[in-house]
C-alpha cells in the first residue's frame, strides 16, 4: 500500500493532481500552494501524480466585521492550486472532514469524463473517494464542488485552479501569482456569522465581489510584490458563479493573454482588459516598467465597491523614459 502523505501538507495545496494506480509511470506527489502562491514549474517527463484534498467547512472573515460560514477545499478560499503537465496520470483522493455537515465532491475542468470526476467523488463526512484521470489538454482549469444543488457549494467557496503545463513547460518569468475572483451572496448574520442567501444568488445581486476569498485579499500585507524590470505572470480564475469578469490592471498593458486559459492556441498581445467567463480562467503576462502601486480590478467598475480590487506593489528606481510628472 502506498504511504499516505500527511493531510496537513497536502491541505495547503490539495486538489487537482493526483492519481497513480496501475500506471507504469513513476510516482510523485504534487507540490500544492495556497493563493497567491504558485507551485514551481514542472521539469520532468509525464508521471503519476498523487493528490489528497479534503473538503472543510469553517467560519472565516469575508470582510471587515463580516464572518462567513465557508465551505472549502483544503481550508482556504480559493482552494489550493496544483501544477501538473500534459500526459500525467492523476490519482485524486477527496476526503470529507468528519466535522462537516454536507456531502461534497469535485468537478475538475481538466478531466475528460462524467461530471469532471464528480460522478466518482461524492463523499459523506468522515469518508474518502478516489478516482484517476489522464491530463490530456494543456491549460489553466477551474475545479469546484458539484454536489447537491451545486450553487450553494460554489457560492460558499468550493473552487480553485489547476494548471496543466504543455510538454516543455511555459516560458520563464520572474514572478507568478494565483488570483481568483468570486461573488458571495451573504445573508444577514445569525449569531454573528453570515451564510448563503439563495434569493440574492437568484437575483444575481452579490453582497461581495472579492479576490482570493475576502475583501482586502490582495491589499495591505496581502498585496502582490514585484520589482521594476521584472516580468509577471498571473494565473487568474473567475468562478462567478454568475458574472463575467473584466480583468484589468490600472497602469499596465498585458503583453500576452492566453485566452480563456488555453495554451497552444492564439495568444493576445498588448491587451488592456480581458474577459474571463464564469467558471473560466486566463493567464496574463506583463513587464513592470515603473515603481508604484498598481490596482487589479474587475473593470465592471461598481464591483470595486463590493471588494473587487487588489494591489501589485512594484519597487525600484523611477523610469522617466516611460512615465514622469510634468512641471
């Protein structure tokens, strides 16, 4: 029997890579990271990758003075990010914490098969399910829970990203970040904790639109950091569950946009704002030319007031050839 890795290590990054079984490939364990951190690039041939992910329900901070009853993968919203490569055999273990109140499962958009794996992974509290799949397509993919009515599981925080690198990998950049946009439909607090308001969801009136799970998730101590002259790649996901994101960085132009998260197809160049559909993703790259604080926003601009804003803080010397203040 395979030695099982401690859930504490895999919870930090649990999700999408995984399974080995009877494959003749060598077996490895994926490195998992929580947003905004990204796992290191994959420098190897195709292998069997084992992943353990746990569904976990918990109370956390959605915004200042707003506590929320989150449902999650790995105890974080968004859930951990996995990085594999085309041709890998993924052995995926999904467990459901015994303390949870709901059955959960996982639909991985990188999967070709029934329910993206959801058909094989519906698991009750205190139990575990396993399935295997082949990573056939290179791209940046959403994963989410699809149990029950689906909408409450997604709306409460059960989603994340998995990156399937093309053979030969992606081009080298200086910094990579994991950012995910999501809407919350918070009810009036009961005993100090808000939950999901289905009517707000049906009306498509989110109380909060946030990056990386909470208002301020990319501000202050949580801001992204870079230096002048560096090339930055952001893996950006939008779970919705309803709205399309108009992703934009104020003061930057995307040198490259991998449309809808696909690798190997057309690449947009010199893009100001890119549309990311609900349950979709993209990867953008840009070089930062001048120091300062750059705002990441959903340029459906009223959403900024609901929390859809973050910061990239760039340090370094001024670059008057690119931008300078007049006299």
